[in-house]
């Protein structure tokens, strides 16, 4: 009898695995349409649909720096029909800035860090600063004078500036905006001096000669900007920073669903029709395993917690 029940249970599990997805799968993006995270979700959507069958739909649930979407996901049924496509904010930054209604380290089933992209310190083309040496010399001679714009308090570009100031013993004026669009407008209008801008956002204006790139936060130089040195090359240590986009689900996803999703995400990102397009705008393919993602999240969580506390950074 016990053997029969085990066999029936195995058959039911197999049937469940074969049936997924049984309804549309929501790819929840916790930000408005058009940003980097939304681009990654919409890049993955048709490929996941193609590889896994069923219908995959991108749903933008923006607000509260991504935490509204995160809360929605962790409260959803862990059946593989609600997934989270997000940047690092809700996973490793927001929990240190204000009280969130979820536990970022316990309530997600982590599937894969899909892509990452470094930040680039840019200045307007008319800026007198031609190199990082110029910037550092100016800051040391004029502490607290040079302005650094960001897309908001606690954003990747803001935290990069704080980390840079900490590592170089310099100081600047943080000018937070509500999003990257206004930052770009004021940079191009010479209203602010600089920004540690995401490479994806900055590249068109760098190519167009309207912004000058002085350094990059990646571990190695970017093939898109081979003449731009890394902060590490310049002697500024422990300042490698990446903005990253990842896929997760509510805790308790069926193991077979998680395995299928990771395989499909990895295949999608390395698809010959997809990978070159991501690389040419500055994304680096990661496609990490769930185990690698868990270790990475733990390290990032601790890193940004330490910086936010030591620099007394507050949310908007």
C-alpha cells in the first residue's frame, strides 16, 4: 500500500511538473516601463514563452523604490505563475533605508542574476575635468563643492559616489533627482558637475560627444569604453559596483519549476539573437545559478548595509 501511495505521489508530482505553466506567468517589474529592468524583463518574456510554453506577461508594479512590487511577489502563491524581475534595490538596498514589508533574505526563491552593468563617472563635455586625476585634485582643493547627481537617495549611482568619496577621502555635494531622466537633462545643461551614471544610460551621450567618461566601476575595462580606466586601476580599491537585474519568485517554488526557469533564462540570455544586443548597450551576461545568486545577494546585502550605516544615508 505504501509503495502504491508513493507511486501515486510521484505520478502526481510529475503531472504537476509537466503541466506548468497552467495559466499566464506574470513577470513583475517593480518600476515603470522603459528602464533597464523593464528592458530585461521584456527581452526575457518572448524567449521564456518560446522555451517553456504558456503565456508570460510583463506587469509593471511601480512605487516605493521597487518595494511595492517586491511585496506583491512574496505574498503571491509560490506556484511559478508570479515571478520578480528586479534590479538590486529591493533585494539589497531598500531594506537598509526604510522599513519594508518583506524579508529580502528569506522570502524570495532566488533563480538567477541575469545581467549586470557597471557605472561610469561622467561629466559634461564642457567640463574642465579631463581625467579622474583632475577630479580628485579639484575635490581635495575644494572639499564639498563638486556636485554629483543621482537618480535618488540610496540609488546605485548615489551609493557609488558615497563609496568613491569614502575610498578617496574626498567629499562632494550629492544632488538627488527622481529618476535618471532629470539627471541627464541637467548634466547636458551643465547644471550639475558629474554623475556615476549607469553605462546603459550614459553610452549614447558619450558616443555623441556630449558627455565625457572618466572612470568605470567594473572589475575590468569595458569593451565599449576601452580607453576609460577602472577605479581599481586608479588605485581606488573596493569600489567595483554593478547595477544588476535578477529573477526570483516567492519562497517555496517547486524545484522542477525553478530548474526549468534557470535553464530557460540562461538559454535566453545567450541566444544569438539576444546576447549581442545586450552586450552592445553595456550589459554583461551573468546567468548565475540559484546557489550563486544566494551567495551574491548575501555579500551585496552586507556590503550596502555597511556603507549605508557608516555614511548615515537616508531614504528620500
